[in-house]
C-alpha cells in the first residue's frame, strides 16, 4: 500500500511538472516569462504602445489624457469632438511607467494634462509608494512644463464582487485623500470622480463595468459630464 502511494505521488508530481513546463512554453517560453517578470508582467504590448506614442507628435497647446487602460480604452478626442485631445493611456501602466515616459509628453508643452494613475501599483505596492510617485510626477511636470494646466483625478474604485481583484478600495481611498492634498498644496485642480462612481459600499457601481475595474460606455459619458467644464473653458 505504501509503495502504491509513493508511486502515485511521484506520478502526480511528474504530471504537475509537465503541466508547468507546458504552460511556460504556451506563454512564450522562459525568455518571455523572464521578460514579463522584469517588466511588471506587461510584456511587449506595453513597449509597442509606448514606442508608438513616442513617434506620434503632441503639438504645443494639445490636451493630454495620461494614465493606464482606464484612460486608454476611451476615444477622448471623438468623445469631446476635439482633435487637440491626445490619449496617452497605456494598459497596465503604473506611476513608475508614467514617470518614465513623461519626457516626450512634456517636451511638447501641452496646454492641459489630465492624470489618472495608481490602481495597478496596488497589485505590488502599498498606497505610500503611489503617493510618493504622485509627488514626483507633479514636481516633474511643474518643472519641465510650468505653463501646462495639470488636473489630478481621483482613482476610481473597483468592484471585487464582479471578479476577484486583489486591490482594496480602502487603499484607493487613502491614495485619493493624498492626491487631493497634493493638488491643494500645488494649487492644482482635483477632480473627484470616485464619489460619482462608487456605490454605498465604496465599490465601483456594477452598472459601469463588466469586469470590476474597466468602464463601459455609460461610465465614460458620466466621466465626460464631470470634466466638460474644464475641457471647454
């Protein structure tokens, strides 16, 4: 009986090992796996989008929307019927990523910049990490493009009831409190979208999302309504 259990255990471990190697290969092999780990799991999509944006000019006086997939997934120029709006959102981006790619954006001296970033950071870092990076981002923008009007959004809540999301809405609220203070300390406009998108439990309204974090058309129309007074002034 003991031999049967031993052989069964060995066989099971061998099968699990083969399954592991199969998954690694199906994801692109060891080299690609290491690449993804070294690039916050983003893979080539991030680099390709970043490279594309670096080749697409932003003209002086343009309006830039900067952020992650929540920003990237909306066609802001068409939504507002303003070709001067340039979308610089990249899916999976973080506050570190925004810091790394600020240079080419600020070189063009945009007239306005709308920033929402930080929710992806919470997969790897505590709120304090995001807050420190926000302070750095604001400082860099003010130093390199002081005439740019910078608008800081609150981070939107998530809805873990729709899909398991390892991000705490309490951490998002902590960051938003600090973003609001950063805006006040630097005489910037803080746009509180969180209040409009959160239900009584502080989670993202289910009617605005199908996966618990990204937004549908109704949500973007609400977003538009909240910032029209800034875009059109």
